[in-house]
């Protein structure tokens, strides 16, 4: 009895409850946040909670934030064991390699960020919410360990343009779904 209780305790220590922590800035409306929370919960089947932190906007709205610096900042936030973090920023974002990215996720890390200005381009509220959720699932997919996928019917396909993003699905292809499942069993 004592032994099995200890075994259960060890199991709990080594396998913290998975969750997603969402950090938003004031650019996101409550209805948009709720849509995103529901969609991420459906995609990853983990609790999605709100973080108190958020990404500080740049002093000049036209100046993009450096995506990697944003992720480095997020990595320093207090950590809940088993939690992966997603920040939504109303600022433009870029990286050393690419200008104006939709988002960025550190592969097998803990943080991802989505930059919304381009996603709002010529989008009605419904289209914007769809784009926001799709990019969020994609970037968190990297955090869960996935790379870009060649399958056009997979959310992990690389989209450089809004046209490509709008044509991509919200779901994982069978291969990525398998990899995601395996990765989550192993971590
Ligand atoms: Zn990607
Ligand atoms: Zn795939």
C-alpha cells in the first residue's frame, strides 16, 4: 500500500499536468480571446488559462518586435510545470531571417508568439479569428516539437502569405498527429 502510494506520487512529480497559458495584450477583444481559448482547448485537449504577463508593445507602432527577443522574454516568465505559453501581440513582429512574420514558436521549447496586425488585413471578424487560431495552433505545434509539414492538408504546413494561410486547415495530418501524441507521451 505504502509502495504503490509512493509510486503514484513519483508519477505525479514526473508528469506535471499539461496546460497552455495565454498572454494577451489589449489589442484582443474578449470574444476573440474566448474563441482562441476554445479552439486551442479543442486542438490540444489541455486546459487553457490566462497569464497575467503580456508582451509590451513597441514605443512606435510601426516598429516590429524581434520575435526571438519576445520568446526569450517569455522564457523568463514564472513557470507553471507542464505549461506551454502563447502570447498574442498587437505589434508587428519579425526575425533576423524574415520580415513581418505571423508568429514564432520555439521548437520543443516553452513559448510561442503570434503577431496580429497582418492577420487583420482585409479580414472580417470571423476570418480574423480563424487566422488567429490557425497561426496559434501552428506555433504551439512547434513548441510541442513539430517541424513544418509538406502535407497541404496539415496545420503545420509553412504559410508565408495570407493566401496560403487562408488555404491551410486547422487540423494536424495523421503523421503530425502521431508525432504530437508520441512527443507528449515522452515529455
Ligand atoms: Zn512554422
Ligand atoms: Zn503534418
